[in-house]
C-alpha cells in the first residue's frame, strides 16, 4: 500500500533544522552533562558549545542534519515525542564520536572553522572523548523506558559496524594506486560510502520507528531512504573536499586531492575518456602527495573530464531514489514534506 501524497505549503530546511535542534539540544546537553568533567569539556567543544578552555562558544556546531532525520523519522510514523528525541540524542552522540575519531585518523587539524578536538587537546584525550560519546549513546538508548530499547541498541550497533567497515576501506583506499589492477573500482567506492556515511543516516531515520515498534516494511523503507541519502551526502562531501570554499567548509581547498583520497569526482574523471582524463591519470599515477599547484591542476582536470558533473548527478539521482522510498510507504504527509526539503538541502548545502 502506498501513501497518497498531497503537497502542503513549502517547507524551509533551515526551519526544520532549527525546530529539531530546539527539541533535541536540552536532552543532548543533559546527557553530555553526566560525563566526567574532562571528557565532558572535550565533548562540549566538539559539539560547538564551548571553546577549548571551557568558555561558552559564540558560534555553533554543525547543522544537525542527523538529529533532524532522527526526529522526523519518529514523527513520520507517529511515534511519541520522547522517542524521536532519544533517537536523535543517540545519533548525534555517535556522529560526534565518529567525527572526533575521523579527524585523528585523517590528521585533519580543522573542524567547523576551528581546531579539531585532537589539535586542541591532544590525540589521546580526543580519543577518550570519542569513546565517552560512543558509550553515552548506547546508554541513552538502553535506558529508554520502552519495550524496544534492545532492538534500537542492536540497530545502532549494526550501523556502527557498517561505519567502521566503511571507514576502514576509506583509509585503505588511500594506499591503493589511482590506475591499474589495484585501483579502486566504482562498486568498492559505493560500498565504502554506504558504510561510512549511509549507515548512520539510515540509523537516524529508523531508530525512532524501531523504538515505536513501527511495521517492518516502513522501517526498512526509511532505512533505504537513509542509505540513498548517505550516498548523496558522500558525493557532495567529495565535491566540497575538492572545490569547497574554505571560508564555508573550514577546510583547505583541494585538501582531499592533496591527501590522495579516493573520491567520487576523481574516480569518475579517471574512468572517462579524453585528454583531460589521460593527463589526470599521468599526474596522479606516481602516487606522491600533490603540492598546492599540482592539486589545483588536478582539480581543473577532474572538472574538465566530467568528474564534478558526474558527482553532482550521482547526488541528485540518490536523492530522487530516497524520495521514492519515502513516498512508497504510509507516512505522515507533513513530515514527508519536511524530509524531502532536507534531501534537497543535502545536495545544495555549503557546510
């Protein structure tokens, strides 16, 4: 049975994100407040609430896409309000944990226009803070007073297993050649993106419905929508990793190219035919880090070979697939409109 979707007044993605943040932040702050003072300060810094010395921050953290998806996933199936908030707190804690560890693994010194946690506090303390966030996320779900907290914890654990697998592949891909028999293939990249990014988005959309004991077909449709959104999100992340404005992304331009990360635009460009693809392969094939001039040249060749357009087309295709999943099962119509608005934001974002 498919839902009958009647368009409602336009939805503002910023309004959706703001509404969900207002619902979730008090509970998120309360949860983080239970941590030991040292990891609590580092966690608060990673969440954008304070500066490294503990003074309140004037800016903010991320946009809160994942916590918004958790709230909307719960609302879409008519779950109780607290189930969406509990799911959102757990997802946001896991997301912040993953970013904290990811920055350590990648050696990224900047996150959201300031030092990453490991640069501010040191590698060991940042890993400890990440561990604390992970443990707190599991505890948040386990303590939920409902009959389905165990199923929610199991789903979160499965998502984390997929995330670790994707992150492992992403790191290993950096050691593989750009061309030849050992090159990263499109199917391998897709599997990596599904784990690294899609797993947590799928988890975000399904945790609330699992807590509410929603019908399995609805839960699985929401999960597939999340996986498709993850692929779109990763494709856009790959674009921003090459061409993003440092003033907006908080990271250096062409940073992924300089590090040799295997990303969708570059792989698509190398798979194309023509002189730009050949020149790009020759530039990258030595496998040595690119300086600023070479990275800029590589970015131009990726664009000339069609890699930029291919990544954007991939993101739009995946968003369309996610929307089909949302329209294919009975969900609250207004919430579907809010979810659809967020899917457009994922492609057009300039984080």
